[in-house]
């Protein structure tokens, strides 16, 4: 087993998880590897595009948690992994993968990374990013229109029918499992300093143990 520090970063869609992740990567540079939960949606390629578009992608059952856990365990055993690449326009996996090499720090980022106990138990630090709903929906609209080619109507409809209900049922309750709750996301400088200090501390203690 290696001495990698496994960090989970959860929070609602548009909460600022990626900003926190970027700040950690800025501090620790190439010591950080990243797994995005969004890349671990189940492969619904057997369904037609219309059927796939109706799937509730904000429910825990939409994610291939088993594969994600297998990949984290492989990482902890110094084994490179092949992270799937997901096509958000067509709602299925592509044939491509991204090779992730073992590293000092692994971040697992996603809305529901605290929902599953087996997944939580693999983490050394659990961070929940807590941001007001109005800010989150505006960020989601911007992201989905620019990065995923979606229309405003489709984004609003999905938010009302699945994103908001699933946030209330699954994402928000998972906050109780966090070690650190960060209000205002990446703009909370004090919280970021605390997080990076804690990561340094764990890394140093593991080096000393070696």
C-alpha cells in the first residue's frame, strides 16, 4: 500500500467544488491526481438517445460506484487506473479513457461522493462545499450552456425535476459526513489555508512513518 492522501470534495452542482480542487492543485502541483465522479456515470449506450435523456443523472443509482471504488483501491495499491470519459451531450461513455497514475494526493470530486459509506471510508479528508442555491443554479446554467451545449429550457427543466429534489434528498444530507464544511467555496481563504495545512500534516506524518 502507498501513503496517498485521499480527499473527497462534495457539494451541490455549481457549489464551487472545482474551485477548491484547483486551489489544492495550485498548492501541491503535480503531487495531485483527480477523479471526477461525473466521469463515472453508468454506461447507458444500450438505450436510445431519447431514453437516455430522461435518466435521472442526479440519483446515486446513476453512478458506477463499484468501478469508482475499484479505481481508488487500485490507486492506493500503486496501480495506474483508466478513468472513463463521459459524453454529456449523448449521455453515454466514450471509448476513450484517461490514465491516472498513483500520486501523493488523490482528490475525488462530485455531488454524491459522500453518499456511499464504502466510498467515504476510503477517504482521509472529506470536504463539503456549501453555497447558496441561487449562486449554484446560475453557475450550472453557465456551465451547461457553454461546456455541454444545452438549452436554457432543458437546464431549467432538469433543475426543477431532478437536480433540486435529489439535492434535497441526497446531497444536502451527506453534509453531515464531512470533516470540513466550506461556506462560499473557493472564496473562503481561511478554510483553504486550513485544508492545505491539514494535507501537509498528513503527508509529513506518513513520510515520517516510512
